[in-house]
């Protein structure tokens, strides 16, 4: 799967997948073959942080 490059679109797509399909960020990254650290860095640069408690970026 090709992820959006725009940070807001990336934020939206990742949170939708976390909400609808995956119990954790690790599960999403493993299934989609995404490097978790790179994903988190991209979203952190846009001001978003992952919450394991809520299983979403905000």
C-alpha cells in the first residue's frame, strides 16, 4: 500500500486503519510492511503523537 505523503492525509488514513482494522500501531506496521519509527517521525513532524492507550495519533 502506498501511503499519502501529505501529513494530514497520512494522519487521517493511519487513524482510520487503526480504528477499523488494527488493534495496535505495531500490528498495522507489520501487516502493511511500514517502518514504525519512520511513520511516527513523519507524523510527529506534523505535530501528532501516537497514544497506545487510545490506539490513535493526536
